[in-house]
C-alpha cells in the first residue's frame, strides 16, 4: 500500500501551518514504516533548494515529487538561448546611474535588452527583450543563481502577456501556457521526452502527470490524501482510471479550516462539497466540525476526525520570562491579531512591564504597526517577524494569545501549550474546545471580546499560583495529540473504507 499526500500550494523551507501539519503527518507515516510520498503540482523555481533546507531542518523525511520539476527533467534535450555574461559580451552594456543593478544592452545603437541583476551576487535575475528599442516583447526570469526559470511573451499592440513558457536549465521550453485577454490559462502545451501534448487545464495536466510520472507501473493499493480538494477533478478521475485497471484507490479529502463564514458555506468549500459522494472519506480536525459537516452534508457522508499531532520538545534550557506574552500566525484578517493588540493596551495599564511579541508575516504588518503606534504600545508590543522556531519563543513566554475569527485546528496552539505558554483564546470554531478545558489547561473567553482577553491575562499574570497550576496541565497536550495516536486514527479510517 502506498500513501500519496497531495499538497495544496508550494512546499517551501519556512512552512506555515498547513504545510507543517502535512510534513508532520508524512514523517509520522515514515516512522511507522508506511510507504509515503508527497506530491505537489505547484511551480516553484527553487524547489530543489527548498527541499534540501527542509531536510537539513529535520522537517522532511519523505520523497517529494514536483510536477514541474519532473517535466523539466524530462526535457533536457530542449535547448534555448540563455542571456548571460557570455551572451552580453557581444553587446554594449551600460549600467543605470540610479539603480546600480540595472543595465541596458545595445547593439549598433539599438536598445535590445533591459537587465536586472541580483544585488547580492551580481547574477542576472530578469531580462526584458525589446523590439524597435521601445516595445517589450519578452520577459525572461532567472533564479537567484542565474538559472533560467520562466518567460512571458507580450502582445505587440496591447502589451498584455499572451504566453508563459517554463524553461529548463538549458533555456529550452518544456511547458507553455496560452493566456487569454484576462491573463487566464486557455490552453497548455507540454514538450518532454515522452512527446508533445496539449491540455485545456492545469487539472488535466495534473492527471497526466499522476499517470505518466508518479503512478506508472504501480499496482499497489493507493491511499490518496488531498490537502483540501483544489484539483478534485483530476484526483477523482485518477481514482476512476485506476479502478478501470482493477487497481484500488481510496481518496481522502483533508480539511484544515472552518468551512463557514458569517453563517454561509464559503464558496471554495461549496466546490469541494459538490462531489462529496465521490470521496471515500472527508477528514476534519475536530469533533465539533464533524458534527457541523454532518448537519450540512447528511449523516451518510463518511466524515472522520484526525487532529494534528505534536512531538514533545524539552525546553528546560530555555528561561521563561515573567510577563512575556507571544502570538504567532499569518498577518491576515482571519487571525484578527488587532484584537490581541487592543487587549494588551488594557493589560499594560495594570501591568506596564508586560511584553507582547508578535511573530509572523503577511500583508497586515503595516496595519499592526500603525495600531501599536496609535495605542502608544511601542515599548510593549513588538513585531518580531517570522521565525521557524516558534516553539522556543513560546517556551520563553508565560502566555500565548489567539483571537482568530475562525480556524481549523491551529497547530501553533498545540505547540504553544506543549511549550508551556498558557493559552488565552477566543471561543472560535474550530479547535479550542477540543484542546482546552477552560481554567484547567488554559482560558477560553465566553465571547469574542478583547476586554475579556485582557481581564483573563491580568488575572493569570497577577495570580501566579493559578498560572503555574494551569501551566502544568497545559503541557500535557503532547500526550493527547501524539504522533502514534494520529497515525492510528488514519489507519483506522483506512480499515473502515475498505
């Protein structure tokens, strides 16, 4: 039996919650001796380097297959023109006076190329080819190490992108996307040593990859776990095609977030649920969400619960800092970090020595900076950027806050509890009720009210005996959500669907 974990989005060396949980599952499967492979059909020009970094960090143990990397490896007979220093030796190259990493290449007085170099190592990272010295007809992009990755072709009249070509290390095209007037893909062409083929969608291209590169000649039973179901059409068809060959495939859809928003099913989840009868199982993270899904989809749908897991870390060498509070997460609206900042304003009126560290990355950084300034919290609230060692930051902290609008089952909350940072959280769906016994292993406020968060924080930081009592229970979380328990639950599902 083989397990395929089909990832959504890029897998990179600083993985966020969904990617981290998938990596942890794959690692736990490998430890149990299960044959597990991670699949990704997202394009990442730095895929190989990112996988090396993940392995060096000990976050990745399973084989990873990338669709675009497989296509590239199968196209190395394709060659093209690489614009590098040797190529430019035949041109008159003039550096820009203002931007030292910009160059313009001329030949016989005609402006031919605009060049951008990496400011760190001087390698070319982008080239724009011009027609008649003024019209950009092609934009070629390179990796930070100067390797060609992809290029855009432009319409002469409108200046819009009409084609995206993916390039191998020789500059040859191995995949090409035709783009319509809105920049959407209208058709794809593939050029590999298996021949040339045309596809209407990335979904059909993905199906081809699964058959020709991943599962070719495999007669084992396959358990295909899809993180969400963005490419459900390809995955369902893959299952049906294997069935036609008398091969067994079970398709599990793993959900990682709340499917509702303001009382309505989120459109993305509507799409997932539109073919719910064709999945062998839907796997969510909490009993509460399972109950809600059964009410929405019907009792006959196979819905199971497998929470995230965690490996206990020993932080005895890390000194916990009195009155330090931390929060970690993406800087996006659903995390609602603004309410945590507002709560801290009330806390520092009573405990001015409190320090609140905010870890993460995202588009709302400037919003948080302004709010911190407006509330006069510059000495108390610190935007600390992203860290891939959040466990250690939690181990330094008395408390962690989480004022999200909704979640699936936040992995960062388990990590905080394992590290002994007592959680003070909103009663959002989903997760807190499955992880925390309020006033026993943390605090769940009655309402989504930052005033309640502030009062709970003040109470715990003043009543240190209560805080330490709760902390002891908090740190038992790793016994409940262990890797062994998680793997056993997945294997139980496999038995039930056969």
